[in-house]
């Protein structure tokens, strides 16, 4: 049986051909059957003994030589301790006793959580970082021959790579650019595990934890910055409002009637609430006057001063 057709994993692995193993199994069964038959040839139950012995030998050989693998698994084959190839998904045969399959490889994408505790950043801040590495076996032969335990080795390489990157980064960059830190860690891991037939797909940073005292200090700094911005914005608003009020005051000064209309409008706005009572107090003028900022007397004096310059008064003075 040729298992090269069933091998589903990527990479240039050496595929194990099980046709020789099948032939060996058949020979073993045939020899067992012949030996039992010759030993029982003078018995009336020779055929029965032969069949029983044949089925026992078949079960024994099947237990030693048959390997059934799932679609996502591959397995290394050693012949007297020497690597001869890998077998893939499906039904596979190996030579009993002579060959063995000590290592099974999972060719699916694997997610491995890892973390670095109390690691100092470039600006001497201790941080705890949690991350997940997504990786897969690209070359099963390298994963079998070049590293003792590929899963544990990938985990240790990930932790050391994370510590190296954290030691070269400042805390602000880690908090603001987790994706950049993850890519740097992934690249460093890939450089270390490529020779093992491993492909580091990506690294996702889950959490960055800093000491509580530093969190409180950073919170106070952030609060102070917000208050500073709020005060600046309020001062700018007050300055803008003062400029607009000064401009309005100049306009009202040039035209008292406009000021009086504005006063009437303010009174109207106050009356809209329905809870305020307004009382008009008589002044020097006849009837009830309307209150304005500098009083009715002030308006009278102002109008008298303006009247001196009228053409009629100028002719009377002449």
C-alpha cells in the first residue's frame, strides 16, 4: 500500500511506502499457517487448528503493523531506529517489530497561549503580558528530526521572544501599538522555529498589565491633561465671548434704541417661563416707562444733548 497518496500535510517530507510491510505481513501469516498445518497434519482437526492459528496470527500482526490516522495527523516511521519517512491519514501498514512509529504530528493550526511576567520594559517598568501564538507544522520531517519536543520548544521560544521584544520597547509603545509589538514577536519567533518546520502565523496580544501604583499615576496624569485642556478651551471661549460682547456694546452705544429693543426682548424671554412677575415703576417721564439699562432720565438727557445739534436749534441760536 502506497501511503504517499494519503499524506495530507504540506512540505517536502519523505513519504513512507507500506507495500513492503504488507508483503511481510502476508508472508508471516502464510508461514504461520503452513507451520501449524504441518504440525497437525496427522490430526483429524488439522484444518480447524490451522484456521484458528491463522486468525490468531492475523490479529497479532494487525495489532503490530496497522496504523490508522486521522485527516489532520501524520506519523514518523523508524526502521531499526532509522528514520524512513512519514505516513499520512487513513490505513497504513508497517513492518511488525522491525518498524515503529514513536511520534505523531498534528498538522492543524494550533493556538498556544503564553505570557511574560514581571518583565522590564526599556523604560524600566515591570509589566505582565498575555498573548496567543497561532502556528502550524509545515514540514513534519523537520519537526520530528530537528527538535526533541516541537510543541514545548515552540512555547519556550515564544516566551523568550516576548521577553526580548518587551525589553526593547517602552511602555507607551506597548499600550498604544499592540499590533506592532505582536508582529515583532511573531517575526522573532519565526526566525527561531523555521528550522523546526514550524510556521508562526501570528501573535495576538491579549492584555498588558502594569503595577497598580503606576496605573493610578497615569490616571492622574491623564486627568490633569484633560483638566488643562478644559481650562484652555474655557478661557478661549470666554475671550471669544468677551470680544463679541464688546462689539455688541459698541453697537448699542451708537444706537440707544437698539439697546432698548434688546431690553424688551430680554423681558419677553423672561416672561416665557411663566413663573416670573415683572413690575413697571413710574419714573420722571409721563406714564409707565419701560426700564432700560441707564434709565429714562438718562435717555431724556441724551436726547436733549442730541437735540442741540439739530438744524432747528442751530437756526434758533443764530
